[in-house]
């Protein structure tokens, strides 16, 4: 078994230090937590060490240096696979099948380094460091976080350690362990503001939804263990082992991989387990940037990419094509669905959350296509019958370009989306700050009644309905008091609000005087009466710093942030030559390539093509609503540039997204398990650029050539064009922006001035309502939970009370009855005892007599 | 010589009278007397058996039993005095602290 204590293949010194990449952040976790407790409130700790932020930065920096060393070592000197496992965790003896011999299985931790590892390793460690820098500027300047930032940084470094560990691990077992560690940290960080019910709810939702996927992943891993007798990559990816398994039980292997894919669906927030990601935006913005855009959601993609050797092995030829289709179809569905929902979001971070889902779905579609190609093409040097493969060169290239496109999109998306989230964080931070500055005297919300109650009071007033009539009409079961669900139904029916459960809880709590969780007539009457009398005095100021409705015209006020956001958006849209362009076009082209082979793939292929235009629309909409036009409201007019800690990562990542062209020219689109096609392959830089321009779109047929231009047209012209005609506009008079915004803003003003059209009919349509309700997925999931799970739980509780507790209670009651009866015999009177003794003696004598005689 | 069967019969009769008295009477002193009666029934049986077999062991037992009975009466009367101190009565029906 691998992991049994010896170094197997060690080629580089950097690999020897690889365990420290994940151990350093893991070490920082207790240090920050302990120091944070011990020095809480200390001035030096707060101002100089940034409540642990700088300690985390130091450890993450060291971790990044080691990662970079490893990456450079890998690219420069060696491009194959390395394995280093020199630590045995535990050894267990097992009974082997058949004969009763004891076989020993040892579980060790080792490092596995190949092209996928290296790419993810760079993304994770690089973004962790940048987001850590950002977090210092974001978290430590908000008074609400005072004296608890150490908790944030401790959980942050623990998360980084989990991500790096998952990437470096050399077995599916360790992958799963670190996967769960990330899940835990995600839960803790989403719930960082746990005093807010919505944050606590979102944390639970994220944890439980991903857990649904994880159960399947665990079952998949168990099946894989059953097939291979190990979960080490060295064993399961071994060519002979795959051959043996493919020969006996290829179908079972497909099931194992399919179940593992469900785990990836949960972690990467794909349909139908996508509901947690938008809610996860309750966490602080650095968390959204790190976990829910750049790293953790990529874990699912990493897992699917890891399965490549199964798909690519010739022994499995054609066996896994259906699974590849499922992967691509789930991706295509999510890509379009999430993009459509992003159309109607007003919350800046929610747009980005749906964009993340949509882009991850692109990568899934790309992986699905690549895995399909790897599984159905003969792309190895020799055919299964041993003869030389004539199509080797062409097919090999196709598979590697398809796989490389998906992986490169992962890279581009992580960089761009990490930056976009940080930029959105900077905007929110500054808008919030400006609001606080303008309205600091109104910030005490302590007397506020819930808005819905105010609306309800107005509604009753307008309709001349008394509280008593209203109460009778909503008390459906006539029980004399109403519960949360009846109340929710009534609020929906009177078109006041359709509130999620956590807000209903808060609302009920505001009215419920006796605290029994139900509302009766006096309570409701009292609350509404108080509000009616308050309506004359109080006025409510609900300011949402995340809503794009409160922004606009920020391009002149936050130039660096606006630039970063623009470049990130262009990268996500696939604007020619910028980052995402190279990979996104590759994914679209390769999905269509498969569609020409297998008509089923027309579905994902159409989805990704359509999604390109939708991406162009919603990303442009977001940028224009935030940065172009006139400021909506006085808050947006008083925003200031952000601080240096936040600017540094934005600046760095802007260049990374712009530099997509350099990376593509270096051959990163071929970032695939093959040294021949690897980096800088015999073209040089300029040659590489021209080669990529020619080949990245899989241009072997004219069809793909035309397709590419269609994709560019709808992604970079139609989608953004629609947004330009609807949103934004020129900046106000006297506002000056950086010169590179001039063409964008001028184009915006020109298109909007000339082609502006009224979209209010569309915005008011039923479909738009459905979209802003997230297509009712949460609603139906909640209902399914209430109707099925809650009903089942009630039955289970009944069974527990009647059967299990019932048995125990019957035994107890019977023995008590018997003892009561027996106790009556002890009268306490000595004469009775004598009588009993006499009768007993007589009986004994009689007995002995009988026996003897 | 009297037939030993008669003596045994008398002894059994005395014993049953004592037993019945011990069951039925409420006064503790009478119950004690009945217990003495049962002891003496046993003594009589011992004595009769000793004469019949010409063996002195029976006499020895009888003497021991009488000595024990004497000390028992002393203890019994002491108990009754203590009982009277607590319950203001020596009626056995009033003494049922062991009930249930």
C-alpha cells in the first residue's frame, strides 16, 4: 500500500518542503486564536498586529513562497507526476475475503503533485494571501468587528490550510478530510455575524446543503474503496488496476464516479444543490471572495478534474460517456439558470454570487466535454489491440486542449472573481462608510418596528378592516391563535411581503408578548395599535449598502476599484484578449465539437452559447449600475477612494486578468497531463500567441471558426449592448474619470441616448418575478422539508414515544404494579409474620414428609 | 409407665394452643406467655424422650431451653416497657412500623 512510510518518487527539493505549505497555516490557527484571546483589546495587538491579520499574512506569505518554489520547479524542470508520502497515519489489520488471512492496510499522508495540483495550488495560495491583505483593510476598519477579528483570521487560516491540504493530498481519503475541514470553516465564516439571524440561517443552510452532496461523495468513495482496496491516487490511478476494474466492474466504477460527482455538485453550488451560495453572501466580503468565489467552490471542479485518469484510460473506452454527458448537462443547466437569476438581482454581491454559479457551470460543461472526448476518442499512442494509433496526434491534441480550456477557465475565473468580490467589498465598504458619515445621528435602530408590521397596519387602515376581522380571516384552523405559517400566508395573501422563515421568526418575536411562539388577538391588536400611533412620529431609514440602487457614478470616485471591476467583468464576459476569453471560447468550441459527435450535447452546447450573451448582459449591467451614470441618492455622491490595504490586491489581480494573453501565449490553455503539449511548446512567446489565436477555438473546421465569432458577437456585443442601452449613462457634470473609462462611458451615453427602450413591461412580467424569487427553488425546498421531512420527523417522534419509550414504560409500570401488590403482604403486624412462618414451616414439613415418604 | 405417645400428644396440644394464642391475641404479654407455652411443650417432649431412651442429653437440652426462656422473658418484658414508653400501649395492633 502506498503511504507506508517510504518516499516513492522524489525529484525536487521543493517537493520535500511541500507539507509545510499546508502545515504553516494550520500552525497559525492556534497561535492567532490564543493570542487573540490573551491580548484582546490590547492596543499593540489591535493597531500594530491588526488583531492577528499580520500574523496570518506572514504565515500565508511563507506558504505562498513555498508554493511558488514548487510551481516553478514543476514548470521548469519536471512536468510529470510526483508523489511523496513519508508519514504513516495509522495501520489497521483487516480480514481479507475468502481465506481468513489478516491483511494490513496503512493510511498515510502524502503529497501528490501533478499539473492539476500545481494550478490549484497557485490559485489557492496566491489568492489566500491577497484576500488576507484585503481583509486587513476591510475587517479592521469596521467598528462592528472590533475585538473579534482574531476569530476571523484564525478561521481564515484554518480554511486556507484545508484548501491547500485538499489540493496537495495524495488520496481521496485525505481529499475528503480536507474537503470537510473547508466545509466547517465555510460554516463558521458565513456565520461570523452569528448575532444576525439571517447569517446564522445562511451558515446552517450552506453546511446542510453541501452535506447532502457529501453523503453521496462518501458513498462513492466507499464504492471506490471496494473496487480498488485503497483510495490512494497511486493505487486507483494505476493503469493495471484500472484495467482490472474496467474488466470486471466498469458499471460499478461509473456509479462510484457519479456519486462522487454529486458531492462536487453540492460543493460547487450547481443545480439542484445551488441554493446555499447566494445566502452565503451573508458572510463578510473577504469570505465571499475567498471561499465562495476563488477557492472552496473550485473544490468540486478539482474533484471532477481528478477523475480524468478514469475517463482517459483506454480500458474504460466509452463506458463513462453517459456520466460525462450528465456532468456537461448539469453545467449547462446551471449556467443559464444562474445567469438568468443574475439579471434581476439588485444586491451587488448577489449578482456576483450568481455569476460565480454560472461560471463554475461553464467549467463543469467544459470538463464534461473534455471527459467525454477523453473517454470516446482513441487518443493514446497505441490502440487497444496493440497497433500504432494513426490518429494519435490529432486526438491527443483535441483531448488536451479541451481539458486545458476547462482548467484554464478555472484559473481565469478564480482570479477575476476573487478580484470582483474584493472590488465589490471596497464599494460596499465605502458606501457604508459614506452613509454612516452622512447619517450617523440616525443610526440607532433600537425603537424600530418591523417594516412588515407597519405595512400591515397601513393595509388594514386602507381597507377599513379591524384587527379582529383580519385575525378571524387568517386563523384558518379557528384555534384562537395563529402560528408563524398562518401569519406568513396572510402576509403573502395581502401582498405585503413573502418572508423567509428566519425573518418570520423575528417578526413573530416582535409581536409575541407572552413568548409562546404563537400570536393571539390581544398581542396583534396591541402591536398594531402601537404602530398606528407611532406612524405619525417615526420614519424609517432602511439603507442597504449592498444595493446597486444606492450607487451609480462611482467611476470618478473610486478609480482603482472601478478599473478592477471593469477588467474583472470583461474577463468573465470573455472580452477578446482579456483573461477569460481564451478559456471561455475554448469551452464553447469544445462543447460544440462534442455536440457534433453526440447529439445529446446540443443541450449543454446551446446553454453555454446562450449563457455567453447572458454573462455579457449581467456583468455589464452590474458595472454600469454601480459606476456609470449619476449617483442615485446623496450617499453615492459622497463616496471616497478606499484604503491601501484594499487597493494592493485589486491592483495585482487587475494585471493578472489583463495578463491572460501572456499566460495563454505561454501555453496555459494546454495545461494538461502531457509534457509534449506543455508550456512554451516550441513556439516562443510571439509564436505562441499566434498559435493560440489560431488554435484555441478548435478551428479545424470552418464551423468552429464561425461559431467562435458568433460567441464573441453575442458575448461581447449583444449582451453588453443591451445593458448599455438600459443602464448607466454619462457621469455628472464636473466629474472626471480616468482616461480609460472615457470610451466606455462615451459608448454608454451614446447607446443609451439613441437606443434606450422601456423594459418595465419585461421587468414586471411573471418571469422576472419568478427570477427575483430565485425560480422558487428555496420555496419548494422549504415546502418539501416541511411536508416530507417534518412529517416524517413527527411520525418518527410518535414511534419513539409509543414503541421505544412505550416498551420501557410498560416494563416499568408492570413491575411497579407487582411490587405494590407484594408490599400489601407486609402488614407490619408481628402476628401475621408468625402466621406466615408457621404456615411456611408446615408446608416445608409437609414437603419433606412427602418426599421422604 | 405412661405411653410416650400420650406425652407427645399432650406436648403437641400445648404447642398448638401456644401457637394459636400467639396468632390471635393482641396483648403483648399474653403473646409472650403463649410463646413460653410453646417452649415448654418442646421441653416436655425433650424430657419424655430422655426418659424413654434413658439418655441424659434430653435433660441437658431442657435445662438450656429453660435458661434461655428465662433470659428471653427478661428481654421481652424490657422490650414491652420500651414499647410502652413510645406507644403508650402494648397492644400489638398499634405497633406496625414495618408495614409496607
